[in-house]
C-alpha cells in the first residue's frame, strides 16, 4: 500500500526556535497534503490543506505566519513551526492524497517546546 | 451539534468478544465514511471505507452504514489484545476534507 514518511518522529526544542517537519509520499504523487494537530485526549484537528505548487489553505484559528507550509513537489510537503512556544507542543500528523480519495497518514511528529 | 458524534469510551471487552463501535452523523450531503485505527503516538491507519448504505467486510472487520438513521458502525469479531487502540470514524465531505469523530478508546482484556 501507499506509504507516507514523516520526519522527525520526535523533536525537542527551545522556546523561540523554529522546527521543520517533513512529509513525503514514497510511492505515489500526492496532489494534496493535509496537516493535522492532535492535543492529548483530543481528536485530530485539521490545520491546513496544501496543493502542490500553490499556497496552503489554513483552517480558522491557525496562524499562517506561525505554521509555514510548503508543498514544492508532488512528493514533499513541509510544516515549519516558527518561533515555537510551549503551547505549540503537540502531535503533528500529515496525510497525503493521490489521484484517488483515500488518505494515507504519516506516523506523526511529537513536538515538545521547552 | 458536532457533525460526527462518537463516544470516547473507553470500551473494555474480554478477548474473543465481538466489538461494536458506533458513530452518528448529521450532514447527509456526501456519504463517504471511513474507519481509522490509531495506536498511541502513531498516525491513524485506514481500516475501511464505505460509500452508501450496507455492509462491507474485511477479515474480522465489518463496516456498516445505515443512512436512514445516520448511523455508522464497525464490528470486530474474535477481538484480540492487539486490537486495543483508538478507533476514529470520519465522514468525507465534497471537498475531500475529513470530519472526524472524537475517537473511541478500545481495550481488549486478555
């Protein structure tokens, strides 16, 4: 089946630094990628949708200047958390969609901001 | 009212029992439903997806959609401890966005 690789799995950073998370589709071209955030004991919350070659569409309440999304190719999307603060600590998950309707998820990134 | 309602549990059953996980939805515009399983600290994995009413079976798993009552179910036969996870139902809208339930934590006791 289709595989989505998300890296890194864990990251610890100091407050004020920026963190980049990569999401790659390994065996298919992902025309659309989604970024989600999951706080403990809560369901996944969609942050933004990105289509290859165009600007990401952010959900209400998500700061686009803080969560920079780049989808420069059909196999790679990146989420950069800029000037991270402890309240940004969360589990971030990407998903990718090819020509069909199925979504395939990455394994997630646990971000801890000290 | 949330578009997709799901009891967060936890639901605890003995090994070998039949498990029934349920969700209700309120928007009928686009009826593509999915069940995901998520182990702790891992991304969700797609178990099954269904379109329209009826049953769909895959091994020990059966997904059922009842459009008249706006009810979707996932049944697990011969449950195993390895089935212990959080199960999320989702409805896909016409923009391919997923509307998620809160997830039900399932515990299978050996």
